[in-house]
C-alpha cells in the first residue's frame, strides 16, 4: 500500500473521528510540499525510507 494512501486514510480519520478541521489537514500537506524543496528534504526522505523499511520488515 503506498504511503500516500495510508496518510490519506489517516487524514480522513482525523477529520471524521477526531474533529480535526479540513483546512488544518490541507495546511499540513502544503507545508510538507514546501519542506520538500528545502535543505531538510534529504533528512525527511531518509527518515521516511527507514520508517517504511521498519514497518515492512525489510532490513538490508
């Protein structure tokens, strides 16, 4: 399952069941896109890949 789909389900659940406002979800997504164009992007990518590897159980 792609990470984007998983995050989409999480965002939907947060809006539906936790009462998080939709504009906050949109703001967080836009902030993520903005961060992907900064010097922090390699650290975010590395951390995301490590987290996905741990969840998937693939240790090289």
